[in-house]
């Protein structure tokens, strides 16, 4: 009886962690790492009967891929809209700085981080193109818009990777 209650509670917590991971992915945070941790914890608790080492390695690779896709998306967006390599780098730097700066400025949980990351990507790419590449302001702003759109696309790509991680875990169960 107690083991059944513990099993139900454990699998409920597992499902909740997976759901939280996906929600965090949707806003550009560390959700894939929560998913990997939940699967790893479940694997350890079940003696690796349900999820093996190969599953965990695949999920680790996917989590890393999700981070790479998200981090590079702002820079790729800037490049797609005519930005230089410098604007790609500054879009990524701006994304990180914007997320850090806006998180406490907009007191709605997670919203400040997303808005800040998008504004930071825009600002980083725009400022680089305007000040360093000496492009006209409207052209520089166009590159910045591409960086911000790339950031949003990166969040979607990361969420898709999270869904793929869940599918892989389900298939390997």
C-alpha cells in the first residue's frame, strides 16, 4: 500500500517536473535541464530499469543542442537581416544583458526576462551596426529586428527540443 502511494506520488512529481520544464522552455529558460534532471532522477530511483545510460546521454545531447540553438538564434536572426558578424555577437551579448537587466525591472515573473532578452538582442545588434559598421539608423534597426525575431525563434526551437526529449524518454521507457 505505501509503496503504491510512493510510486504514484513519484510519477506525479515526475510529470509535474516535465510540465514545468516545458513551460520554462517556452520562455527561454532552463527547462530542458529540468527535464533531463527529472528523467535522471527517475532512472536512479528505479535502478535504471526504465531509463538507461544511453537515454540520459541522448537527452544530455539534446539539452545542449537546445541551448546552442537558442543562444545562436538571435545572432542568426541579425545575420539573416543583413547584419555583420559583430552584430551577431552583440545580439547574443545584448540578449544576456537585457535578460539580466529587465528581470528585476518588470516584476512579472519571467515576462521581464523574455522582454529584456528580446530588447537586448535588438539593442545589441542595432548599436553595433549603427556605431561600428556605420550603417544608417533604419538599416541598423532592421538588423536589430532580425535579432529580436531570432531570439523568439530560438525559444520556440528550444521548446521543440524539450518535446523531442520527452518523446525520446517515452520511447526508451
